[in-house]
C-alpha cells in the first residue's frame, strides 16, 4: 500500500504581481506515514489538468557521483551535461509506482524518432542501495529499457542529492508486516539540454500518453 498526499495551493505576493503556486508534499510508495513537508514550489495555471508542472525556479542538477549498472563511476552532472535528462528516485522491489513510472517512460520513449531516443537520458537512482546492487539494477532496468541508466551507492549521498531536488527519501525499513519498504517521493524531474536545470516536474499520476505528448518538447528543452 502507499499513501499519496494531495496538492495544496497557496497564493504568493511577488513584486511582479500575484502568483498562484502549488506545494507538493511527500508522496511515497511502500507503506508508512508521509512527512507532510513541502518539497517543491511550482507555478500552475488555474484549472490546468496538465501532468507536467513547470517550476518557477529550476533545480540545479546534483553534483552526484555514484556507481552505474556496469560497476563504473557515473558523474551525473558531467555525463548528462547538455542532454535532455529525466531523473527518478525509486527502488526495484517497489510493488507499484516505480515499475509503472519507468514503464510509462520507456513506452513513450519508443515513440520518439531514433535520433531523439539516443539524446534522451533516463536516470533511475535507487533509494534502496543495500539491495539494489549494480547487477540487480541492471537486470531490472533491462526489462524496462536497456539504455536506462541505473545508479546506486551510499544512501546518505543519494538522500542528500534527492533533497536538493525537493524529493524526500527515507532509509529502507520494515513495515508492520515485516516487509522491507523504501519511502520516497515519486516525482520525475526533467532537465533541460539548454540550461541543465530541472525545469519540469511530473507526479506519479503521469500516464504514457502524457509522456508521449511531452517528450518531443523536453528533448528540445521546450516547455510542455
């Protein structure tokens, strides 16, 4: 089971005028209680039903060096520089949201022209590094898309980088039934190839159709 908090809206008074914003609270797969802490402040048109939310202030890409599925060091900032990049934090033992999210992106990616598929970087960073070894990650991601990048490493490092992107994750722990679960935010963040800033956010409700419609724009660094 998982608990998902709803979006809460507040009105901010800025120098340029009145701005409507939405605050995303922790949404987790697994079991447990949400932290209730806001993780990102975003702009949103009133009444908009878009899956994509364009951030007022893009996130800086984390200066994160982890281990990829081949056991080699992967410098996230350096190796995805100037490339359209989607980043998601999750774990391979997740029963629902993580595999669905990656599957949705994989299906949508296949709809892109080959040249654009080659440009797009999809990075899955584990929130459960003790179990998600490079080999485990590699096998799991291969079933989704063999070109997806899987990263694992020190939990504290991963947690700190996620926090800089407004995503909360907690150490893997046992639920009431004794099952190991990883509590984590389920947002996908898209980084622009033009600025390397994380400028678009997707929640777990984003569908294959949403990604299929938006990926061509994200590859160009345009707003969906």
